[in-house]
C-alpha cells in the first residue's frame, strides 16, 4: 500500500504519544522519589517481534539496551492476552538489578500485534547494602535476580510470584507501590496501542511500522554518510573497579564506509573483579546514543535507525561480561566511558561536530538503614564544543534524570543538605570553557550505610582542539579524601561532600 508523508508523520506522533502517556502515568502513580521526582524510568513500544517502534525521551541507557535485547526476550515466551512479564536479569535483557522491566503484549482480534514496556530504577532490590548499589564481585550480591517471569497471566495477578519478589526487599510497601505504578503504565500503554491498531486494522498497522522503520533508516544513513569514510581509533581509562584494580582500558576502532558503521572493541580490558562490568546490551545503548545524536533531528528512535550499526566485542571483556560478573556500576559508569571513547574517535573524523568529554560519571550515591533506601545520581560539567561552552552541573549523555529536590530528600530521609552549589572553575579552559561541576554536601542525622560508585576521580575529562582538561572530581568524608568507589558507615553529624568533575574545554 502507498503511505503518504503526512499520514506517516501522524502515525509517528501517535505512537510516540503512547510512550509519553505511559511515562506520565508512571510518574504520577509511583511513590518513591527515585521514580516520581528523579524520573529514573523509561517507556517504549515494540512490534510483535520485539523490535523498537517508539520511545519517550527518557533514559538513553534504558532505551538503547531495551532496543538491543527485547527481541531475544519476547520471542522465548508463549504470550497470551492480558499477560505481563517482569525481569531485571542483566544477562537476560536487563541492565543492572535495580532497573526492573515490565513487558505487556498487545493483542488485536486475538493476534499479537506488539508490546509495551517500561523500565524503572528501584533503590531497594534486596541487595547486601541499602540503595542496592553495593561494591560486589558477583551478581548475586547485588540483589534479587528476576529472570523473565509472568507476574500477570491472562489478566490474573500471580500473587505468589509477586509476594516472593516483595519478600526479598527491605521496604516491600514502597516496592509494591512502585511495581503497581509500572503495571498501571503498561495497562495505559496497552489500551492506547490497542486503540491505535483498532483504528487502522492490523494489516495497515504493520504496513505503517515497515514504513516507519524504512523512513528512519533512510534518515539515519543520510546522517551517517556525512562522516568521512575511514578507520578511527580511541581509548580511555576507567579509574578503577573498586576492588583494587586501577586504570581499566576501553578501546574502540570505528570502521566507517558508505554509511555503514562497525565498532570494534578489541583491546578493551577483560572483565574485572568489581562491578563496573556491563552486559553487551548496555554497550550497545551507549553506541546507539552516540550515533543517534548525529542523525537528523526528526529521525524516529526505532529499530530502523540502528540497522547500519554493528558491534564487535571480545567475549568476557569489560563491556561484554559473562555471568556471574557484578554489573551495578557498568550500567551507569562504564556506559558513560563508552560514550567518551566513541566521541573521542568521532572527533578525529568530524571535529567540527564533536564536544570535549563531559564529567563522565553519574556520581552514584546509595544510602540507607533498616527501613529506608535512597539512591541518587549527580550532574557535573558538560564538555565544550565548537559551538560554545559546556553547561554547568547537568546530567549528560547516558542519563537524563533530574536531581532530587532538597525539600523532598529532607522530608523523607534523615539527611540534611548543607550545600548545593556550582563548583566554580572546575571546567577546562579554552576558546570555549567546559561546564563546571557541582558541590553537594550531606549531613547525616542518623546512622546509615553509604555506598559511592563514582568515576573521573583520577583521570580527568579530556579537552579537544587545544582545550584544557576538566578538573577531576573529589569525594570527602568529614573533610578527608575517600575513594571513588567505597562503602562506609555514617553516623549522626558526619558529613559527605561530593565535588563532581568539570567538562573538558574546546579550542586554544
């Protein structure tokens, strides 16, 4: 059938709106500050084979990893109308254990026509330390592992399966509320997608999906063909793995020819003892993000956008880890460094379009005690670019969360924020200066356990075209320097200060 340009644009807007509505439902019905305030969640729509159709502008590491792994998940299960599956296993389509995914099939006239899914970060997933981001060697130490499991079957909630999951949590009431919010978001998405299919009929819907992906591929290739053909290599360093192994290398070699992209990660360090390993789906998310930024702004975020991108990774390396390697920080820290490596290589090919390195860490802080868990990430300086200076104190690249408002943090947890400020002068100097990091100082009002998973404490964000490096980040506990990855007990009156890195400068 012939599909007109206006018809296709309307279809793209309608399917995109389903993702946006799912996100609004999840935000409005969740209980934890991690979801309702920080917005650490993502929503997407997939076709009947698990290929990405649309996504909301949520968290790049969530969405890219779902786009890479969803097909393998949905094609191994026998779906019925009214089903819903829950999972978080990083080696079976997840990212790290706190990110819990719920998937619901959508049927029309008893035929499977697609899926809706959402992924949200739970500060409590039953790990050995509060906040569920422990310094760990094995995946089992990081919390409850949920393989793809039917939590709703044929419209009926599996009470026993739900109770078993909640039984592993430190605060099951909060967990239950957030899981119910995720279920509600999928129910809303399933209803809207069903209505869309009904308005078109399934044959026409399928034809529009083909047109959507072909259109996205055409736009993507037009953008990628602007990159000069050649081979471009770059390497960068992770500070350490938290268990005594420093200076861990990530290398990439980009082979670019006629709009086809092969990214070869040969030379990357093997998987390590600590939890900065990551599954291949997370590495794919970082790669997809970098190249999606180079595509025309109207390019739909769907499977067709990434058809021309191929990854080659050694087995058992840092970014293609094998079970039971711990991965809690791989999703947040290693993904950020993969972006730096890809952009560093692209800066050789298209220097007029690529920024200097941003602060390069999600600056993860997890804390809690017997009856509370809290987790947040902190922004830093954005790298400067040929078009201007970097932004100050923002999340960059693989995360798109908000900060937790101080009022919310102090209302729900025994913490006081003593200082929240721009870290002036921390961005790299240059023709255009890198953005400044931030300073966030916590005072603890009760005894709790704290875990830090942070990067760029040793190796600074690099500048480009003669611009200076950004300043490295600093962690202080009661005024004394502490490692980038550590856990400790804080008592009433103790103070933790995080000073995040600045972005690299651009130009002399």
